[in-house]
C-alpha cells in the first residue's frame, strides 16, 4: 500500500531542503592544501628557481578555487532565502581582504620611497593608487610607454594584478548570480557562466598576439574563475557539501593524482611567455585545477594528501604570503645580499613568513572574527580612513621624484630628432675620387649613442650624407611601422649602405613565437633593403647587456649568410672589451688611464665606446669596398659633445 505525503509534509520537506542548502559549507581542509600548493608555486617562481619556471600558474589555481568557493556561498544563500544580501557579501570580502592590503600598500610605498630607483619612484603614485582601487591589472597592461621600462626595475606592486582581477570578480559576479537566479534559477546561471567561459577563451585566442593583454585582462582570465563557478554549481546541487556524505572511490583518486602531476608538470615545463598558454594552455590548466579541487573535497587519498598540516598552514597564510612576498623578494635581492638562489630564498621566506604570521594573527583574523572593529559602522569608518590615509601617502611619497638614471627613460620613440648638424665639422675633408657612400644608421638607443661618432667617422671618409635613423625603443616587432618608414626613407635619400644596430626589444617576440618566426621578420627587413640596392652591415647586439642574445645574434648571422655580397655580419666585441676579454663598463690601463666605454647601466655607450665601435664599422666598410677610407682625423671632434653622452646628466663624465 502506498501512502502519499500530505501537503503539509511537502512544505516541511521543502523548507528543510532550503535550510540545508543555505547552511554554511562545512570546512574542507583539503582545499586549504590546494591553496597552499598554489602559493608555493608562485613563491618558487618568484624565487628564481629555473625548475619552477611555470610556478606562476599557481595564480590560475587561486582563480579557479575562488570561483568555486564564492559561488557556493552565493548560490546557497539565494536558494535558502530567495535573495542575496549584497552589501553583507561585499562587507565580508572587504573585511577579509582590505586590512592586509591597506597595510601592504602603505608599507611598500614608505619603504620604496626610501630605497626605490628613480624609475620605480616615477610610477610609485599610480602604482599605489591602482593597487588601492583594484585596477592594477589594467594599469600594468596600459603602462610601459617609457623607453626605460625594459631596463628599469619592476614595480613592487606588480603582484596586485591578480588581486585586482579577483576583486573585480567579487564586485560583479554577485550581481550576475542574483539576476540569473531570479530569471531562471541555477540552470540558467549555469548556461550563462558556460557561455561566458567559452567567450573568454575565444577572446584569449583572438588576443593571442598581445600576451600582456591576455595575461592581465580580466575578460581573458575570467574563464579560469568560471571553471570553479561551474564546478560549484554542479557540486553543490548534488549535496557534495562535506566529505562525510560521499563515499571514497579509488577512480577519483587516480584522477586527482593525475591532475596534480599535470599541474606540477606545467610548473616544470611552461614558461611565462609560452604562446601555448593563449592557445588553450590556460583553460587546460584551469581544467586540471578544477579536477584537483573536486577530488580534494572527497574522502580518499587526494584529500588526505592535501589535508596535511604543512600544506594547510600554507593555505591559511596564503593571502599574506602572496601579499608581502613580492616586495620582500625585490628588496632582498642578490645584489643587496650577495647570496645565491637557494640561501637567498630561505632568507626571503623567513622574512615573508614572519610578516605574514604577524598580519594573520594581529590584523586579519581579529578583524574577520570581529574582535577588532566589532561593528559594521566601526569597520566602515576604519576602512574609509585607511583608504584615505593610503591615498594621501601615495601623493606624499611622490611629491619630489628624481629623474631617471636610465638613458632615454623619459623619451618616447618619436621624441628624437634625426639631425646633428650643429656638431658636424665646419671644415670638411676633400672628397676622394670615388663617389662617397650615403650611410643610414638603423637601430635603437644603442644606435643613437653610436650615431654622433659614426657620422664624424663617415665625414672623415669624404662622405657628405649620413642619415640618422636610430631612436629609443626601436625593434622589428614592437609595433613600429618600420616597413612604411623604410620605404619613405629609401625614396627620399637613396642610401647606399645601412648600418643596422638593434637591441633587445625583439626578445619578447622571439621567446613567444620562436626562432623561425623572428628569422622571417629579420629576413623581410634585410630583403627590403637589399632589393633596393642597399648594402647592409647587420651588427650583432652589443655585448654586456642583461639579456641572453645568443639566439638573436645567431639569427642575424644566418640571415646575413643568405645574402652574400649584400649583407655582412661582423663581430663588434673587440670595440667594447677590455684587454682581458671582459665587457666592463670601464677598464684601467697599466699607465692609469681610465677607458670609459659604457654608461652607468653597463650597456649604453659613452664617447670612447662609440668611437671604438665607429672605427670598427668604418674599417669594415672600407675592407668590403662599400666606403672610401678615412682621410682625416675625426676621433676628437665636436661630436663628443652630443646630448647622447649626457643622458642621464653627467653619466659619461667619469666613473
């Protein structure tokens, strides 16, 4: 006999289900361990360990875990009360995140006010304010307009980009949840999030040529958060709220172990500029994180592994560890400490851990547990005061910022005039019977430093034409329309010889796209010149810089070899080395003479370095028959007074 339930019993049952769904989620210790693993990856990556070059992907795991946890809170609250208390949600998020963030921003600003480089101080105000407003990700993407950005030290606020993305998600996503749940419930929200995730991945693919845009963009990274959202919508619907409700299944342990191995494998093999990340790498990694998160919520091997005390404590302290580690790592540099990678990492972690513990027990937890700032009004007042004080601090510490010590740091690519007529000799040498060459120099700031000396040397051969075509930040792959500019220059001045001297601006493209793709660009540039009858002296990148240019110089040599008779690729090392074969900024002769070759950054040229290199170039052009020999003195001419050798001021006056 079947007994039907009464309407009253149905109402009681429905009320019980709503109450169960709206109840707080039981603490899952395995998720603390997942969070701990993620922050460990980031710490190892920033610690400089080459075997953890993909540790930056730990941030992606943070994203997915955040999406999972926040969605559980929001959806369960709505299903329990048919509404969301948005202000209460945002208040909890601010109590959790804002106090330590305010302390960190103020502390970093004050420390860097005293120890920062001119480049860091020049951007300190906007860095502090963008971190305070949780828009640091967009600030980082839109910055970098200064020539010196490649050579200056990184901002101590760089890690705030990921916190900004999460906070933007916390601000907008609850509104989406509220709207979707009212319109069509959990199923409608699931479809909306799935479509949004697909759109984000598609946008990532479309933007793949601009990796910075992909890396920092909220819209391109939100898919990783949405993977966690979709997991939460499925997970909580099936009442998988505690590990006690779900029986252990060895198959899921196998999946979780495989996902963990895949995550660790990515840390060992994927570098931060890999083009594969934008072509599906980020979503695949997010899928691995999703599987790991799910298996960590179930009873079994994976949850036991990630519930161990070491990983759990790393997870509990993960916010502070992430927040404070980057400026500490920058301050405790190898240059300051003299330590190698492993001992330096131990020192950095000791300081980071100590500060994180103080923050956790004295600031974060008292505010979260309301033993400090016990009422909403007091918390709001303190928050407003804290934001105001930090904002004022951002202005106070940047009232008087020094000028950059990096050559051309404040000069835009279009800011350099291509004439040095006022420095040309008033008495020109008598031209030889051979028609002199019109020489065109192409390059970046290294070419700018060379230009005055090379112009004087070419005039000493009887040449009356020298085309200045070097400017700060020039590269073949950095957005400069060199194809159009080159064609216009060829049509205007009909140069006979081009001296090409580029720096490291194409390194990013080379790493991202590979040797073959960059070689195509270099060959296109050379072909454009040689097809117009221009002979090319394709110089390798000068030694002594901070970047490994071995691959780039090899590409230059290989491209030059494909154009015999039209392209030459001479070594320039002899012009910039000391007698012992090193490439120092300066060296001292046995008679005490100081030979100052470089500026303070160790790469840009002072007068003697420029003179040595110009002499080498003219000698090589003469040997090739592309220029007439030098027929007058030029080494000590007025060219030495060019502005290049006084930027920054006094940089070439002495050691």
